[in-house]
C-alpha cells in the first residue's frame, strides 16, 4: 500500500483502477482481509468472553480508523489539523478491516460445529458458508434490486449551486447511479463520504494534472463516494470468511500435502467462478467490491499464501521473507506512521521562520531538483 500510494502518480498501472478493472493496489485490501480471516481461526471455550474481546478489538480499530482517515490529520499540502464534525469521514480502511474481523470472529465463535470425531472441513463449518452465501444474497439484492432516483448535492467552494445527477434506474453499477452510493448518502450523509474518489480519474471526468475536475465534467465527477462504504463492506466481510476457512485447514490438518491440496482447491474454484461471473457481465470492481472482484482477489490471496507456505514452511527459505515477516508483525504501526502520513506530519512540524519552510518541503525540493 505504501508503494502504490507514493508511486501511483508515477506509474498509474499500480494505482487503484478508476472503476472497473484490477490494478496492483486493488489487491491490497482483499489480502489484508484474507489474512485477518486466517488469523482468527481459533478455539473459544468461553464464547461470551471471546465475543466481548472481539467486539472490543473491532471497536478500537474502527475508532482508530476515524481518527486517522476522518480528516483530523490533514494531508501533505495542509499545515493545520482538525476536522469539522459535519464533514468527518466515518468509514475507511481500518473501519472496513474491523467490520470484516468482527463478522469473521462472531462466525468462528458462535457458528462453528466442531466435534470430537474427525469430520470434513466443509461439514464442520457449514454454517460459515451459509453465512457467506446469505451475506452475498443480501448484497446482490441491494445492489441490483434497489431503485436509485435522481439526486443532487452541493460542492462547497466551487461557485455554483446544487449539482443534479440524473439516474431513475435500478441495478446500475456505474459510478453515478449505483445503489451502494445511494445507501451511503442516505445512512451516513453525503458530507461524511470520501471527497476524492478514484473514479475522478476516469476519462469522462477529464481531471487536470493538479487533480482539479473542470466544471464542464459530468456532475457526478464532483460528488463524494466512499470506496469503503456500507454495502461493499458486506462482500469485504465475505473475504474475511474465506480466509477463515484457509485458517481452519491450517488448524485441523497437520500434513503439508493435505493443507496445500485444500488451499489450492479453494483457490482454483474461487478463481474459475470469479472469471466466469466476469464473463457473464458482473464487473470486476473494487469500489463496489463486486462478487467477481471478491472471488478473484480471494483466489489470488490464496495462491500467494500457498506459494509463501511452500517457500518458507516446506523448503525453509525463511531468510527471503524476513522483511515481510517484520512488516507483518508491525503492520498496524507501519500503517499509522507511514500510510496515514503521520510521519510526514511530524516532520512538517519542524520549520525555519515560516511553516512553509518546513523540513518535509526541503526534503521534497531536494529530490525534485535532483
């Protein structure tokens, strides 16, 4: 995520896809959720106590996400901090991970049916699969079944009044008239959504080099949209449940061959199904976290996990992945310090006479002149 955040402007192919499609950055969130799912394959002898612990962890992660991405800590081009509560962003990366985590944890705690007699993985955790299918059914019903009326919004500071967006459709999966955006606008409020959605990079929006959308662009190009919204969080949670099943294989099977056979079977099945749905017309879309996107990225995460397991646990090439192991152990700290620009904000606090002459600007200027 650090690589694509700071290098995406130089190499657009690694940055997030503006709408449909897959770029390198679009694999990061599913990989996070997949690994979260693997990590919560656990035994919970005291279910109420385990539930309270899981809820507490999820709540802390959610609140930390609001602090880091809600707008309180401003970006690189601002030398102030603080946020108008009427415009604080409520959802974000850590909030999505917390939602996926709590769904996976509650399924593991309350829906596991393990017995003393050895039974198959699918039979032991069939209620997990039922929960996943139920979540997918709700997602599809809301995405394709809800009617999206015409709507309008106000862009502060742009010099013009409310901008109308013509919709009056059902089942649209474009950036302007999808039901995911409508749900977020209705439940959260449009002022609490992400103000710089990546779909502004679409050709229709004709964004300039300094990231300004011209007034001549379609009205929806100016609108906020949250890629970590409520509806898309449903299928994101399913990714966590898929990772949980890989964790069950790891916990119940002791031989390498059996583990790899199960993991590869899952991965190939998800990949084939995801590609088949894409061919049927279900778009591969990260902002909507579409079914095809969820299946393909989960399969890719599973294949990557198999490759690392083969490399490290079976062949013993542990030294090759030591940097990754260190990052994995300190993932949250790295995210807070680097990806959330906390380190940059601290460096900006040191300046000479004027805040504009801060240490960060000096470092940037040094590299630019080189």
